[in-house]
C-alpha cells in the first residue's frame, strides 16, 4: 500500500512538473467602468526566464467566461511550456460578441481588449509588445470576436484564428443575445451588416494578418465558415481553412486549439 502511494505521488509530480502557472487577475475597463476578470497562463519557468514571450489571446463562447478555455482544453497548462508562450483568457461578457455595442454603453469589449487589456498585459508581463508576438483566437462567439478584432486592429495582432466561429451571425437573428447589442435586425439592419465578420473582409486585409480557421462538419456554423473561406479566396487573402468531423462542442474545440497554437508558434518563429 505504501509503495502504491509513493508511485501515485511520483505520478502526480511528473504530471505537474511541466505544467504552466495560472494568474487570476482583473483589468479595469475604462469605458465600461468595471473590473473584468482575466486568466493568464504562463510557462513554468516564467519567473526565472529573462526572455520575453509571445502572447495568444483566447476568447470564450456565448455564456462562457474567462475559465472556459481551461475547462474545455486543460492541456493548455502543458502547451505553454511546450510552446513557450503566454495565454490570456479574458471574460468577454455573457453575450457581447466582442464589439462595442452601438446601442448599449455597458458593452464595450472591443475597446476593452484592444486598448485596456493588451496594454495591461504588455505592461505587467514579459511579452513581445508588438504584432509580431501577438495572436488571437476564440471559439464560437469568440471565433467571431477574434477575427473581428484582428481585422479591425491589424496593427495589434499578427495572426488570428477562429474555431467553430459565428463568422456571420445574420442568419441567426433571434439567437445568442445579439439583438441586445445591435438591436433587432429589422429595426437596425445597418448594425448587423457593419459588425459581422464576413462583411468587413476585403482585399485590404491581404498580407496583413495570418489567418487560420477550423469548423466541424456537423457544426451549425459550417455554412457561414465555408462562405467566409470562399470570400477570403475571392480576395486572394492567404489563410488556412480546415473542416474535420465534429460538432459544436468542447471535444472539437479542445482538439482544434492544439493545431491553432502550432500555427501561431510557426508565425512567431517566422518573424
């Protein structure tokens, strides 16, 4: 029994020795006038290291929070050590879709992430404080948010991804609180047209941001992802696009993030 206990303790040590460390912090939003919870995952040797690390921002889905990524992809604790990166997971609100709402001043997550959060992380962590060391991705609502922010702020993010992303939410006018941020599609059609990812893609994006997209073949967002893929092709915008068996769930997200992180690390090393 004693030997079994020692073996178990040794197993725990081996499996925790190379796992990253987690900071649970809060960052003040100047426009929303509130503290926003953020999870930061750092490599194990972060404190001892003198190097600056590239950062990947991970955005959660509808009804999620800053803890969703660790819950859905616990291997991220090991990924930061294997890839020598920092991961930043902000709370993006229950259903914000990561833009600044034109009708509700309490929803200003575009400004929070691109102004308050990025500057805070670069100030208080050992980062590469420019787009060559910064990427962003997300799942579902966060997949929309990551591409939306990267396209509109390509001076900040050198690479961007989307996993099961709601990259065109116009076909879903009565779902996921979108009308709370934009108004109804019947009353405010211009808000819906201006703030959905597929409509802000044009040839001016060419060469500015490395893009990677994943979507499951059983996902209800598959059609809008295929449409965005085709629009990127039409504009000759280089990108990686993958469909694989899977649905809109954490099994797919937890698998896809491993591929996207490798894509981002390849980008970081190419600069």
